[in-house]
C-alpha cells in the first residue's frame, strides 16, 4: 500500500491562499491545510451545493413515447439515497439532451424500414439547481411495437461531485458501455425472437388469407372481382409486404454482431455465466447469423401463430414492454449486477478513487514484491485502461510496451536524480495548440480565481451565454480542441489565462442550467470523427511524430519542470514544448499570465480530459507520496533507491501518523451520510476486503494498546515464525487473529497464510501452511493432545495465550515493529491504522527488495572471494545501509527469502512450501 | 522426570534450519535408500515406492506394483554389457514378490513372484553383479532376475539380515544363528552359481537383530539381548564380544532405577553402524560407542532418546545422528575430553547424562593402567523435531541435508537454511540474467 487516501484531503492548498503564507512558513509537514471553501464557513465534506441526495446513485430513465421521460429504477434501490431528489425532473433533464438523430423508419430511397444501429452516446451534464451532475449514457433498445422500433433509454450516474464525473469519465464510460452492451445484446435477442414470432403470425395470416381468397375465387365464377375479393387481395398484399419487411428487419438485427465484429472497437458482451452461452451464441456468432439469410423458424417451435388483424391497436392503448421484457431476463439481471458493481466501484470521494487507482496501478507494477502484503484479490484484476495512461501519460502504444516491460522486469536501477525531479518539480501548465482558429471552449482560471468559482471554472468555465444549455464539447467543437493526453490524475495545472479567462470561467447561472459538457457522437452521424475520437486513434494522427522530439525529455534534467508536464506537452509542437520549459523555469507560479497560452484542455473526442482539480492539494500530496508517479515515464520502477525514503521513513510515517491523528471526524464518519465519507471500495469484490481492512485495523489498534508484548508477537509474524493464538473463546481468538493478520506476509500469490480457528492438534505441516493460527483450548482429552503438540513443536511457534494473556516467543529488540505498532499511537480509525501499517510494511518490502536483488550481497564479486567476506558485506549492508538493528535483520531476511522464492518459482508450479526456522530461545511475556 | 538429555531451543551447531515436508505415502514409511547424488527412494507399508529429488524435494515418480507392504529395498546399478549404468532398485514385499524398477523411467523392469515366503532382506553383490534375497531360503539372482541358485529351506522364521563378506561369502542371520554361505561359480556352466553353507556360528544367546560389516576383516553382530560380537570376516572366528556392556555391572555407579528398568527390549541392539575405529550400537534407548582397538565401550549415552533408537549413522565430521520411536532425531558429537585426574567434576553436569559419573569411575579405575587414556563422551549438539511419530530411518545426504521418514507417513527433508538461502540467490540471479532483467547500470 503506497497511499493513504484518507489523508490526502488534509494536504495543503498553496495557491489559493498565497498571501496567508507570507509569514515564515511552517515546515511543510506541520502546516495545516486551508480548505479552499473556508470562506463559506462550510463543512469541508459538505457538498458545494446542497444536493438533495445523500450519495451517488445510478438512474435508469426512459423517454417513453406515451408519457415522456420517466425514471425507471435507481441503483441502489433505496428511497433514502435519492432522498428528496426529484427523479422525474432529472429524468426530464437527462432525456432532454438531443443526443442523436437516429433515424429509424423508411429512409428515402429505401424500400424497407431500416434499423439504425446507433452507438451509445455519453454525455456529462450538470444541473446546478439540483446540485446534481451526471454521466449520462444514452442507448436505444429495439421494440417492435414502439414507434420507429426504438425505445430510447438512458443510464445516468448521478453524483453531487461534478469533478468525480469528469475525472472518472473514462472509467464510467467503460463500465457503462459494458452494461449497455449487455442490455443491448439481450435486447437484440429478444427483438429477434419477437420478430420471429411476428413473422410466424404474418405467415399464418397470409396462409389464412390466401385460403380465403382461393375459396372466394372458387366460389365466385362470375369473372369479376367483388369488392370483398379486392379487399382480401389488398390485405394479402400488405401482409406479404409486411413479411418481407420483417424478414429484412430480422436479417438486419441478426447481422448486427457480424458487422460489428469487424469494427475493432466493438467488444461483444460476453456473459460470465455459461448458462446462456448457447443462446447468446446464436445471436453473437457470426456464422450462425449470416447476413441475408432467411429467418430460421426453428427458433421457437412451440409458438402458436396468431392471426393478425389488419388494423392494429392504437399505440396509446397498448402497454409498452418493460425494460425487463425488452431484454432477456438473464441479461437484465446481468446488467443490474454490472450497475451495482459500478455503483460500488465509484462510491466515495473522487480523490479517494484517484488515489486508489493510482496506487493500484503502481502496485501492479511492483510485480516482484506486491504479493507480500497486498490484497491478493485485486492483483488478478485487469486494470482499467486509463490507469496506465494516467500514470504515464504517454501514447498508448508506448505505454503498453513500457508497462509490459516494467511489470516483467524488476530493473535494478538506482536513480536518485530522476526521482528527485519528480518530487520537487511543480506541475505547471498546458499549452494551447495553435493549429485551430476556433475559440477555445475551455478556459482556465488563474490562481486568483475566487473560491466560489474554483471548482467549475478551471475545468469547463464556459463562455458565458444566456442559453440554458451550453454544449461545450460536442463532436463539432471537439475537433478544434487540443489533443492533449492530460489525464485526470495527472496533476496538470491549468495555465493562467489572460483576463478573458476570468470572464470565461464564470458560468452563467441561469434558471435552466444544464451544461452538456461533452458528448460522444454517434457513429451514424459522423463515423470518421467517431473513430478519431477514440484515444487509441490518437497516435495515428500526424503530429505523433512530435513524440520523438528529444525536447520532451529536457525537463527531466530540470527540477523546475514536471514530468507530468512533458507528458502533456509531448503532443505539442516542439516549439511549444520549448517555450513551456522556459516558462516553467521562469515563472513557476504563473503570476504573470502569458496571453498566448490559452488552454483547450479538451480532447478530440470531446471528452474533457483536464482534471477539474478540485483537490489540488490532494494531488500535490499524492505527488509527494508517490515517488514513482513520474518515475514510470522515465522507465524507472517504484523501487528506486531514495535515501530520503529509506532513511527518512520514520519521519514520513510520523508525519502521516500525526496527520491522521488530527482527524477528529472519525467518530462522526460512521454516521455521516455524506458520500465523501462513504468508504470507497474501488473494485468489485473488494467491498468485503475494505470492511475487513477496517475491522482488522481496528482490532490491531486495540491489540497493540492492550498487549504490552505486541511487539514480539508482531515480530514473530514478520519473521515468519508461526504465531498460535490459543484460547477458549472462539470469537476472541478470531478477533485477535484478524487483528494480527495484517502483519502476516503472504508466502505466494495465494490467500494469506492465516487460519482463524483450529480445533485439532497442530502438526508440522500446518506451520508450513499457516503463519497465524487461532487454536482452540479445550479441556477434553483432545485438548491435551493439542497442548502436547504445541509444546512439542514449540521451537517453531510463538504462542499467544488469549486466556491468560501471555506470550511465549523470541525476544525482539529491533526498531521497526516499534514504529509499526506504537501503543501510544494517536491513530483512531481502523482503516487509517491499516494504511499506516501498510506504509511501513511497504518500506520493509523495499528494503527486502534491495537486499534481495543486490548481486554483490549474495554472490562473490571475484572468483576467489571467500564466502566470509560476502557474508560480512551482507551484514554490513543490512545494518548500515538499510539501517536495521538486531532482529529487524531477520525480518528483512525472511521477506527477502519470500521474494526469492516467489521470483524463482516457475509459474504454474505451486512450489514446495518450506519452513524456515531458527534455533532461538523463547521467553514468556506476561501482562 | 526423564533422564534424557535436552538441549533447549538454542542450538548453535545445528545446521538444519529449513525443512521440507514430503507428502505422498499413506502409511508408515520404513525405508529410505539413496539412488545417486541427488535422488532417493522411499518405501513403506503402503507398498508404494516414491522417488524424490533430495535438493528440491520434488516427487520424481511413484512406483506402484506391490500390493502389500515393502519389506526390503536395495539400490542396484546394473552394469550391462553395454556398460550403460542404469539405476535400478529392487524391492521386496509381503505379497511375496520382488520387483526391479528403473529409477529413470519409473517403470517396472522385472517382477518375480515365485517366493514361498516374504523376502525379508535383499543384498546386492555389486562385484559379482548378482543380488541375494533372503526369506525362508537364500536365493541368488542376476540382474535379469534369473534365479542362479538357492539354498534349501532354512527356517520358517527366515533370514533377518544379510551381509557381504570377502571371498564371495555372505553372512546370514537366521534366528540365533549366523550362517556363512559361500558363492562359487560352477565348474561346468559359465552363468551358473552354486551356494553352499560353510559355517554355522551359534554364539548368540538370542535372535540376531543387527549385522554390519566394518571392513574387509571384521563384521559385527548384535542380538536381541544386547550381545555384541565382533567377528573375523575371513575365518569367522569371534574376535571379541561384549555381552552386557549395557549392564550396570560394568558401571557399578549407575542409578538403581535404571537398573530396574532394564528389560530385554531395552537392551536389544536395534542397529549397528561403524567407521574404521568404532562400532556404534543403538541399544534400547541408548547409544554406545565400542572401540575396536581398545575392545571396549569408550562412550555411551544410556538414554539418548525417550524410547528405542531405531537407526543411527556416523557422519564424517565425528557426528552421529540417531532417530527414535519418540519421533525425534538427534545429532551427537563424539568429543574427546582429556581428563585430568585431579580435576573436580561438577556432578550436576554429569548427572544429567547418566554416564559421566560412570565414566569417571571407569577412567579412575583405568587410570592405573592408562594414564593418558582420552575420555570420550557424546554431546548432544542438536535435535530435529518434526515428526509426530516414530522416525524409522534417515538418510544423510551430506550438504544436501537429511531425509527422515516416519510412521506419520511423512518424509522430512532437513536442510541447511544458510546454504539454501544462498543457493536461492544464485538461482535468482541466474534467472534474472536469463530473463534479461539484470540491467545493472554501473
């Protein structure tokens, strides 16, 4: 764990309150941050605008052809969440965006109705009146009975925090696309079924009509047609036309996946459950749905056709299908699952999410050590695509290669310089791309921007207009925007604008203020733009050559310029980069805005990529804590040896500890309904992990406060000696085991070697497998055996007796554990303590990594060098270089041993678990 | 309560700080045999033979073929005409079959099932490229499992131990008797051998429980009631015998309670091993060192373990390893103490061992004759606790470690943690170089 997301909100804001910092400033680590909105005297965690809902939720609405926009359901399905928020009103808002001109019906020049396969559109809009901001994902579903066969729906992620929506746009878009794809897949299936039924009906009707006509013909030998006969013939003709139309529709819907597969951007929905695979396959498999093939009537053999009346019911009489009916039930539930997943994923404050994402992305690259103390669960998960880019800000191709390299290769590269540059430099600016004459739609506030407008202004500060809907980043305007790859999590500071920016950044507050910030165009409208709007296509643009410009590496040597900046500027022309560097050096604070430097922080696709920077202090805090943040772009691993990191780790941990301890809100946090304080499990399945962390942290805190011998116990765990918690009461033992489990290093990429409760006698094999065991003390004869086994294997064990509150284990005289488990710690929250522990453990990991991968510490430098000198060199390194004392050496040695085993272990092979131990005397500790 | 010496948790001289548990057997593991430098086979009551890598603990193969427990196992490297050395192992089982296995492929090469009784011991005469099976009779086989010759039915009890002697002779322990057989090539055929009884030695009062060849001149037998006889390997005469060296009468100072507890079972010579100078005998719970030159016990540890010692082995570095029914393995070192007569001996120190005072007495008694006789004692330098049941046998692999097998169905590989750690480092850097990850910027 690299980050401490809880802490980031406390980091200081420099720019806003510049005047206040004129006095001799406190050392950085002691300064109390000023909340940017303090002028309003508001609770820092309160929403800027009093939103009417308690936390983020997902809303599904439909633009019903009968009743207009209507909300269908919310996720979570809890009235408390949406509170007094007017769902109907908001549905109207989000559905009122004319997002697409999808034409369905009879296009001119076409004989048959044509289905338009409309791409979903993704819109961000805000309603300042409601205090709600939403990512809106429009999609259309097919319904035979609907007007034009389409039913427009939308899914909206509604949050009070606009910046969250903006920063997480890519992720939201990805996740919602999955949900949408799932819905649409089910819908296509249902639609095809419906068509087939309809065709059968029509077929049946035709047969009936045909027979009737024949009968009439036979009955009528007068040689002329009766009006009746003519009517019948007309009817028959219309039915036949209808059949052809419907067949065509069926062909179209069936051919859809086939056509789409050619499109590289299309990711067919793959059901996780094999249950419906066959069904889906018939829709998805291109072979099974050849275009132009006649409908297969074998699909629903049991269906009994009905006679279709020539005149269908009036459309307002019939009841429209529900969403569940429109899609398959299976797909509907799948979609709901996905939406629930989205809701869980994006729960919580945006800075938390960002930190989480960054730390996860970074952790993933620590492929050598991350297994030791990290949750195993998320390691396997695929990272959201953006994370790499956000960390590295490079072109995607380059990034992918790099990521691949780095994740595979622990580079034993020691570079102090580049680390420094990434820490000390100040993130600065964006440049304007000059190629376009169009007015930049985005303007950026200067530092002196008022707090009030702070949030809105720097991102989307739109050109004032009296209109209530400000379309900022539609595809049209998108083409004129810069292609900067600046990502949400990159702390790219907006460039100050000339006076215009101030004006521009003030948003018009109008009665009906809906700001459509960006949309993705539908393919049917402008396919070319659509393609180009995908980030992956960016590298194909001509200016990609600029990537090769050596200049973008110049900031590396220049501590005044941020790496992040060159990530941004790499897309710019060389001249601009150069200018940027100069600016960076000369006026880091941008007190004098440069007139040319207008900013257009929008991407080609119209997605606003410039982070709104609502928590700029947080970002800076992150930078300080994330040495590898920018190091990545320099091809360096997070393991770069940084003297400060290693030797100053105590200070770091102290300061973080102090910051945490300042938090007085922990008591109220549980009761707080503010979405900010809602714990944010950023990944599916980690919700439980989050809860576990919290509980484990809390229990661990209690443990270190209650037990004076916590240190040797923790030392046992860290040095790989199995700790047995012995007790009669299962709950108490389990609690202790949970508390201590956070100190247990993983032995491999499996679950933690922790066994919460054992009732039978332990055996040697158990000590290989488990490093922390909860053991039942029983008075039965079996219990005697249990105790006997304990005393027999006592040399491999530390025994914590929960009943008599004693501990029998080796002596510990080191210092690491004291930092890890200070019983006088001021940390009060479990999750904070958990993160504190994680940060110290991460330091240990880095030491272990260094120790493991220093060649000369393990192998002789020259052939003739005796083993003894290697040993002494090794001990010297541990003691002096890594600053370890006494037993701390054993901890690092044990971790190093685990790293070695992990690294040399062949993939796929479990590897024999081995038990390492020392012959050291144990002592009995009592309270 | 126990007079067994304990060492405590601090064992500086104990190199084994890492262990691997090898699981596979489903019953008592009784036999471990070394195949080559890094492989060994294990066999036991489940009738399965496993081959293991002694370095990694990797299971190399499982040999299935016997339906009953394995009673004897012997490695056999057959040198064919092609001079291709194939590592074979011969196993005998209570199902009255003997199977020859190829260790490399794990395949069954030959199987013989014409035995009238269970084969209890197997001996390979590498020199003659034949092997012998001992049950109720003694059979001689060649590498292809052709029966070359056999003796007449000896006893129902069968041969309990076999040892090769010089001049194509074999000593077989049959009950209380020791029978010397001689193998001779028959005059007519080239491939056929004859076996005939040469001598029958009846000096033991009880069943012979162990038989070991010390060198080309001497072999030693031990019996169930604690007799130890040293034989001349050439003319099969008794050179020396130690009838009741365990007896308190030799050591008059021994505590009475030990005397009382001496039962025949506790005096049984379970296992014998030797180096050039001494014979090491596992007698009951104790270990005795018998010097062949001095013809007397020079050191002993009366209660080396909590229960019977099942196997002992001498290591090159003056160390001795013993394993016992109590589930522990102990490492001893034979130390020499130049004892000055006037030196006061802290009794508490020696009391712990149950031997020190006796030795002191003995040395004082012997002082008149040998002023400078060095005094030896066995010092416990380490113990290995891992098995939960009797440790049947162990196999010393030098620096690769120690393999122990036990009635708890497990085999444990004990390893030198330091060495393993540096080996892993070596592997690590090899792999780094291999993967091209090692980009040292100097």
